[in-house]
């Protein structure tokens, strides 16, 4: 369907500069190359042509790129000229006058399209170009058009053999040539998908997002241009969260916002949950009229100030990423993780409509679109079929509504969930009468950051399958290591341009051009990466945040997918590739680069898994047999966030019950968010809660979970095979109380008969607290016992509670630093200067020892070591910006046996920055232990700047 913009007769799209923009291709692809009619442009290494740049920024950039890349191909310097001399054939880029003389009108091209045409001895490349430079690629909306640049890249690929796998000389193939002949060329090309956006930004923390030799954002943006991603980006990305509604109406019209179960409205700009700070709307309220007025203002070119619109920084402007100038489409999609409103109007609607949340949302969307249509407002509103409002409404969808459709995409090829999503996409196309654009999720937020996710074959197969219903889309592909997805990016760009791409031919060419004689083993290496990655992404669930991957456990990844046997096999493929490429320096360099950047992180990740699993064996606590013997377990924060409030749990048991007593420090008890709830209310997680996770079988495959809020309400479930079973009932007894301004308490009594039996004296477990406050700023909402658990429910990383009091085995006293510091002393520990006990950064006992230049050491004497005996010393260490001031300085420990025999650890002093990590070393005492002086252990930050923390110190005899 050809749609022109800003027509009052039909609702359609226009470009910022007024040129037409289409949601479907309007021109045919024409590729006519007469191979017999050739002319020599390079002979015996001598360049016999000129390179001429037109006036547009896109043409100038195209000339710079052609000069550099052809210069590499021919090992020559190729200058860029303003005009052709006429004495040599010329490659002319972006000359609109020359195009007009030959009947070529770039304004008639589809967006991103171009013409490459032989004109006498010369070759003209021309496209529709913006006056903004194409390097300004990034974000969303309307990017500068750069058809001439895209035509130049296509020319370099087709006629000079250049390939743009990733920037830099490793990933950019420029085959050396001594002779170059060009045929007669008549090409008019354009993309099959108008919408072609790929969002491969950095998700989460990454010490090395871009690979060695590449820079962000320069090479990141260059790559997007070279593979010819789209300059059109329609947006349906939580637009209603970017209009400042909380600031505009939170106090004057709280009824515009979603009501929680406790009657409060979600319109607090200081809400502890970040996405709630921009508000969740009540879709039965009069906010609809405000949205309509905002849409009218945007689509008719009015300022944000005229409506009081604010961006999320509080400035009066249209947020460009959602409401870009020149794109006549107004994004009316709800806030991320949409929370349903529980007000009387919304509840009445659900009661009258069979609890149909989908209808509530689509009525809201359609009402807005119809209101704009009735008032003759040009342009569109954009709405997504997404999450809980993904189903097709019964009402007619107005012609001025642009719809996107969210689905898992290539990583769910062939799965039942993937097939159902594609069937619904086809049904949406039938409903609308035109193809939709898709929002596809191939991001790695829930998966392992060191595992490469190169899935080119899956990407191509997916888009070729859905092309009858899809006009392109947005692929959300965030990652922590950019190179780990480079072929995914490349495949998406290629198939989005030409839906008939032969993926097998594309990949065979990649392996041949990159690795030469080593192509065969490298092909199997890459195919193994794709097969293995797809095994990690088969379990996709729909959530309010969109389709989300539920990843397999670490045990499955490293035991079954990347098993020792599989890793040995893949390592052998790389070794074979090295041998085959030994005589080709360039190919060998590429093999080594891929090994270092893509394979070595996998090896490192597996080693870290093995090390962590070994360390987790020591994350243990005492399960006492009476309340008198029960010991406090402290809950700690994630990601080095401060521990702002203390939370403890005391576990104990008898023959019939398990008991868990929580004490949650809370100075703002009057601001806690919670309400009385029915048993098994699945939304209890939105409250201030404590949670118990129990895996009595110790198989680390599932767990029982109990959630309790301060009102004494609780829910319980059984988790197995990645599914929640809410029919399981623990039979628990729950008692809670609140001490105003101090804390809240919870006592949970669980019948052992409701759980599977413990096979021995141990049980895998975790405990957590989620803190939710109204209008009180704080940094750390979540606490959990197991330091290793990335999520509260990460059962492979739970700790173990045991009926044996293992603290009794510790030769040292006060190894968890539970006692307060008193000047130079902390329990049995001592120093020559005051000791710092840090209560905001610890792991086990409510405080750690903090070493810094003015308090650089702490020690403990003891007398109970035996001669000729092996001991194991372990502790947890965290460093922040520790910088040695001289050779041999940094953090270390000294264990002096009092006999002249001294043990130090680590062999090389520790420095730098890292989070809590378990340290361990073993030693065997000498014969004369203690014959000169009393043995002691000393931790030191020796002659160094920075800070070191120590916790959970254990010294035990090795059996």
C-alpha cells in the first residue's frame, strides 16, 4: 500500500523535508548488468579512474568511504574530486544535475533506494539525500536519508568484492586486485522492508562492549550505515511515559493514574520502582482527553510548551526518541510493565467484559484514533500489540492507526509459542488489511553475557517466513559484547533489504572470505555457536515487559549445552582452522581474533562457573533444632548497592515444622506499601514482602516459595520445570507485627508434611526481602541471603541450611564481625589504630572490616593450632580502587606460626577493583609452632591507596 503523508483525504506519512515516505515499496528492483561490455578502470595496479563527490553530506561521506576502501583493494591512494576532469572514467556520487540530465529523479525513489548507472564512460550513483550528515545515526525516528551512501556501499560490494561484516580491517573484507573492469550497469535498488532497525546497544554492565580495536559510538554507527539499516523508524515504545503526566496531573488529577490494591495511585515521581515514576494510567479516566489534545498538538506542529508537555528530565520538549520531529505518528503505547488499574471504573469494565484487559486497552487506543480522525487531524497514532494487550480487538481499527506487533522472533523458530505468535501476526494482518511492522526480541538481558549469540540462519529463516504479514521492524538485540552478535546484525540487514536472500550462500561466502582455507572448520564452529545458543532460548514467556526468555540453569548450560565434550570439540575446530590457515597470514589473524573475542569469553565463563559452584558449597547457615539455638542470617544487597536497612531471618526446625523468624529494620513503617490480601494473591510481590525459597531435595531444579507482607497476608507456590504451580498450599501459619518507626516482624511456621522430605540433614534455600515505600527515596529495594543469586529465585545459586553448627569448627573467633567495634578492638580482633566496622557493606554478620590507609590492618592471636597439620583459611574480599604505592604493596594476609615460619597470601599482592570474591588457601604447620611467640593472623592493606573489605573469615582443620 502506497501511503503519502499529511493528506487530509487519506491519513498517511511524509518525510521531514516533505518527500513521500512509503510503508510498502512502490518501485521495482531492477538489476541489469551487461558483463560483455566492460571497460578497464585499473590495469596492472595503475588506477585509471576518478572519484567525484557531489555536494550533499551523504555524497561526501560516500566518497570518503569509497576512497579508503578502494584504496585498500588497489593498494593506491584515490583522491576525491569535486568534479570530473573528463580525461578518465569517473565514479560520480550524488550529482543531482547529472541525474536530471539523464532523466533520473531521486525524489521518485523509495526511501533508502538508489540508482547505479553507466553513463558513457562514467558511473553515476545517486539516491535521495538529506542535508544532515549520515553519521548522525542513533536513537529513533527519522534518520538523515543517505541513498547515495547506500548505493555506494552496494556498488563496493557488488563490483569490488568488499564485505562489511564488522568495522576494522579484520571484519571488513577488501580483496586485493591488480586489474578492475566494470561492465555496463543499470541498477535501481531499494529495500523490501521499509522499517529496518537493529538495536544492538549495550545492555547491563560490560567491561568490554566493543571488541579490541573498535570504538563506540563511531564504529557502532558506521556498521549500521554500511549494512544499510533503515533511516525510517516508526515508534510504539511506551510513548505515554514520556509526556510528563505525573508532573502535570499527579497532584491535581490523581484519578488519571492506575490504582493499586491499597487504594493508592501510581503517580509518585520518587517511586522506588523506576518505571513507576512516570506513572501508570487509568484507561477509564479522563486522561484520554489529555492524550488526544497532546496528539493534536504534536501532529499539527505545535510546541510541547503549548500543552505543558515535559520530557523525563523535566524540560518542556517533545522527547525525540518517541516523538521525533517530522514523523507524523504519535506514540500512545503504555508505560513499560503496565500495571492494571484496580479502581471502581476499571473493575466494573472487567466485570462487564469477562475480565478482558485487552478490550480495555484497545478501546482506549481506538477512541483516540477515532477522535483525531473525526477532527480531520493529519497523521497517525502508533499502538502496539504487546504483552497483555496483544490480541485482536473486535472493534474496527481506524485507518489512522499504525500497529506494531511484538513477538519472540528468530530464537523461537519452530517452537509451539513461536508458531502461535506467527499465526496471530497473520491474523493481525488480515484484520488491518496491510502488513504490520514487528518488534522482535533477541536481546540477551536474561542470558549469559559471555556466550556468543550469532544466529544468522535463524534470523533469515524467520523474516522470510513472516514477510507476507510483516513490512520489517525493530529488532531489540541488546548485548554485553557487541561482536558476539555481529553476524546476527549482518543477516538481519541483508534479509530486510532482499527478502529472497540465500542464507547458505551468504554464510559460505563469509567463511570463505574471512578464513580462506580454514573455511570448513570455521563453518562448523559458527554453526555450533548458533545451535548451542538456540538451545538456551527456547523457553519464552509473555510478560508485561514483552516476550521474555526464561534461560536454562547454569548446570544445563555448562553440563549439557556447552558440556566439556562440546567445548573440547569446538576447541579442536579452532585448532584445525589454525593449522589450515597457517600459510595465510590474514586468514590466520582472523581465526585468532575470533578465538580471542568470541571463544575465549566462553572458556572464561565456564571456568568462572566451576569456581563459583565450588565457592557456593561454602555458602551455608545453621538450621537449629530449637529457637534458643537459632542463629541470625543476614540478608544482603545486590550489585554492591548499600545495605540501608538490616534484615535477618532465624531458621530452626523440629520433627513437624520448619520455623522462619524475620526481623526487618524499617524507619519508615508508615510509608511501607502493602495491604491485606486474599490468600494466594499473585500480585503480593508488589508489596513490601519477605520471601522463603526451599528446595528440600537439594536437586536445585525447583523450589517452594512463600511470600509474606506486613499485613500477615501470604501467598505460596511450587516452582518446577520453569512453571508456577499455585495449587500447592504450604499450610503455613503466618504472624506479623509492626514496631512503628523501627521494624516489622514476620514468623512463618511451615509443616514439614507439605514439602518433599529432606534426604539428609541439609536443605537448599534462599531468603529475600523486597522493600517498597511511598514517597521516600532510597537506593536498595531488594535483599537476599545467597550472595551468589542473581535473582531471588535463582535456585542453582541458593545457599544451604544444615542441621550441623559448622561455626564450631572455626578456630578463629568473631569471623563474621557481628560485634560492634570499640576503638582498636572488634571482638577478638585488634589493631594499632581504630577499627572500621562497615554496616552498609557486608555478607554474613551485619558488618565487615573495612581497611583503608588510616586503618590498614587487623589481626587476631590464637593458640589452638596443631603442629604438622593442614589447615584451610578462607574469607571474602572486596576491593575498590586499591592502588599500590610501591613494588610489593597492596592487600595481603600474613599467618605467622610463631616459630619463624610465616605464610602469606596471595602470592602477588591484590589490588584494583572487584566485588566480593571468596579467597582460600591451605597450609601445613611446622613442627615448632608457637615456640617463639603466639601465632596470629593479620590482614593488611600495605602501602596502598583505596579500600578493602573482609568478611566471613574461617580457619578450619582439613580432615
